[in-house]
């Protein structure tokens, strides 16, 4: 290709137009940039700073040393991962089935049923969590019905423990799993399934060799986002865990509220942030990040 | 495919297909209306019709993806009507090709072999052989996304025939290709079919494709087979106005008469050797079958019918020139003159008088609505 003449007719004016257009676009995104800087970047930088300071303000690594020395932090971290993995696994099982059902239905019917998935999504987490408390507690609806029908004699401990927390979290996280899965299943051309069947694959083989691999991007996106959101959950373990379930966010809150120890809390927060970013970074090597977060409605 | 000495498997003969009284309705819409069809062993049969005619529905019934409301269906001696698609053992080329994007070319082609538990070395050999056959050697390791449209088409074909099915179904196999490639693939598919002897049913709305590739064509409209015959029969002697309109260009002129004599205006048509269907009321003329007689030239063979008129318009269309002529007896016909002849001055100017000649085998009489 021939090099563009720098001094063709109107070259300077057109160049100036292009530059001013770019400034306009930048100007439009300025308010958003300011907001993000003010309420996200600044506090995180502050947190980061605090985690390296003594109460007097001198530089120290003691806060991170404490995370390593005190077994309670390791327990919290282990429990956080255990719950997050369990919830993600259950969301995959339940969400895949639900998304599959929705993807097979005519779009209009699927749209109506999708409202059922989204409705709780639009309800406050606090409200949903207390709703589960009502259902699961000692004299809650499930125990009353179970005893009345004779399934069990004594009230079951359904809440204020790991089980209750997982149930609540699964319910809250399910839409984040279903939406990307549903989108990725809708994108699977019916001809792929028909083609596989035509070539001799029975329903199970079609699923295993074709449908599952083709829905993997949705599975991956849903799994990643569910797991990351679980890591940071606070309200649900606080309410349904009855104090016995302390996840990372609860631990941090405890440090601040009970002991006013900002240093250790900040250090723990930084560790959690680093873990989250590491997972996101790893995930981004396998799938595009905008796909992971673009899975929503 | 070059059969190696070890490849002693007998060439599987194509299976005949027998369709009887197959109907399919969607709500009130009738997609197939009591269709009967016999496809012979090794035949290349094309289902040709406009969109919504039911041709694809019929193909999907054969593949097992559409369950008809009634009827019977046999591949050879085998009743397959209620058999699931994966048990029918037919190859199929989808309009979208349906190549699995998460598998390589070789994995796609080996897919049906894997399902049939063909041992790996044997499967690899057959994949290579079939890739040679569709002229894509060394493409096995490529991803499907890296292929051009024509290459995908070949891979889809390779995958459909690698397990040596007795029947091959094709749903608009060439519609996604550009015109030049499409025409080349038509010839290739035809040659491949001749070589494999596999019974082939192809759906298309492209008349040229149907004429080029098929042994026989079934013209379908509104859920019924209107006419079934060789490309020549369908083109030369369409049985209805619909078929004549759908395949090729034609002009229709009303005729009167019955039995052995028909009149176009006052002129009796010479029919030597042609028996028109009873009750025929339309004369069908194809533009390229009308000979435009040069002015002052002697009359043609006495077998020919000669009609006269006046040139109203001349349209240059590249390889040919279309001449519109208003007949002295009323009505308008179009005659096609090749560009080569037009260059020699064989085309009169608008307003000039013209004489057109056609033999009995160049005309067709049929029943239908005039207009």
C-alpha cells in the first residue's frame, strides 16, 4: 500500500476533527472514571496502605505475619473456600438442569420462566436470607411440615450451621450460574445436536460429546462468577450461619467491629482481593472476561 | 478413494427408499400431504420446490428428525418409520454443515467411526482416505473455524459418507457457497455420487442445481409431489404451469381445441409425434427454444410452427439477448438469442417484424389458468 500523503487536501483539518472526537468520548466517560476512582480505587489504596501500618502509622509487616501465625485466619480461609466450592458445585448441578430446561423451551415460555429466576435476583439479599431463616429455623415451615407428615420426629438443625448457609448461598448464586449457561446453551445450533444424532450418537453420547463441550463457556463463566461472589459473601453466612460460620468477610468485619484492629482486617482484605484477582486472571486465560460478566441478562 | 488391498470390504450398495402416504401437519398447516415416493438403489434424487413446499420436512422425515402423522417408510427391507435418528444409519449433509466447532477436521470425520467403535488405526486410515476423496488431504489437523465455506462443505460431506451409509441426505448442501464454487461442487458431487453408488436424496430450491446433479427430480409444492421425472422430462414436458414456471423461463399462450388439433389464434399447431395431455389449454414456449428467423430467409422445415409478430423490446443480458415480441394474433413471447449471434446482426431492431419457429419437441401443451 502506498504511504498516505501527510499533506493531502484537508489532512490537517480532518486530523483535528478526529482528535477532538476522541476528547469528546473521553469527556463522556470522565464522570464514571471519577466515581470509580473515588469509591473503588481510593478506598482500596487506603486499605492497602493500612495493612502495612502499625496503629501509630509506622511501616510494618506484622499484620500479614499475624495472618500466617494465627490458625483462626487459616480456618476462616479454609471454610470460605469449602463453602464457596460446595455452593458452586451445587449451583452447577442445579443451574445446568434449569438452564437446559429453559433452553429447550420456546423463547416466550422460557422468558416467562426466566422471570422466576430473576425475581429473587432483584430482591434484596437480606430479605431473601431472612426468608430462608423463616423456612429453615427450628419451628420453621420445613420442620413443621416434616414433623407433621412424620418424616422426622425431632426438629432438624437446618439453619445456624454450614447446611443452612449453603442452602441460602445456592439460592442467591443460582441466577449467576443460570444466566451465562442459558445464553451459551441458546447459542448451540440445533443442527449440532441433530448432526451428532444422525452420525449415530444416542442421547447420552450427544450430550457428552457435543452438548456439554459446546456449553462449556457458559459453565466456565457461571462457575467463575459464582465462586468469586461466594468468596465475598457476608450477609448470608452472618444470618444463616448463626455465628458458627465465619467466612472471610465476616472475619474482617469481626476484626473491625469487635477489636477495632484495622491493620489485620486490611491485610485480610488485601489477601482476599489478591485471591480473587488471581482466580479472575487465571480464568481470563481460558475465556474472555467480558464473556464471563457479559452472561447476565 | 483408492481402495487398498486390505480394504476388502465389499462396496455397500445404495439402499432403496420407499415412502408411502406420509403426511405431516403443523397445527392447521399441511407440510406433507400423503406423499408416496420411491427412490431407487443408487439413485440421485432431488426434491425441488419453493420454500415452505414441504421438501425439507420430507427430508427430515427420512432422517428421523420430524415424526410424521401417518405413513410408512422403508430403507431397503427395513421399516425405519419409528426408528430414532441415531439408529437409522443414514449420512446427512446439513445446510449449516453442523461441523462440531470444538473438534478438528479429522475428529469431526472420525466422530461416526468412534461411535461405531471402529479401531483407531482403521478409523484414521478411513479418515485419510475420505479426505483424499473430497480433495482435502492434509486438512485433518485443522480447526473447523479455519476452513473456507467450500472446505467446510467438503468436510461435512466426508463426515456423512465416511461410515459408508446406504443412504445420503443433503439439505441445501450448496446454498451457502458463491455461484462459481456452487457450480463446480455440483459437478463434483455428481461425480462422487457416480463413484460411490450411494442412494442420495438432496433438497434444493435451485433449479440449476437440481438439473445438473440429479438422476430424477421430484417437484414439490404445498406438501405434494407435483411431478417426478428425469431432468429432461421435467424441463421439456412440465405437467403443470407451476412446474413450468418454477423451472426455467417460459411464456404461456392460450390455445383452443382438443384431441389431436389445437389452435393458437387461427393457426393450427403442428404436433407431429407429440401427444398433448387431454384438456390442454395453454401453449408453453421457452425463450431459448424459439428460433428467430432472419428476415427474408426461406421458411424452416415444414415440421416447424411459425408465428409472426413485432419486436417491442430488446434486453442485453450478457451471454444472451432477450427479444420481446408482440404476436400478430395477440399475446407476447420472449425469444433468447445468444450474444454471438446477436453480434452477427441476427437481432432485429425494435419495431421490426419478426418470425419465430418452433418444432413440436420445443413446445409443451398443458392445462392451467391463462394469464
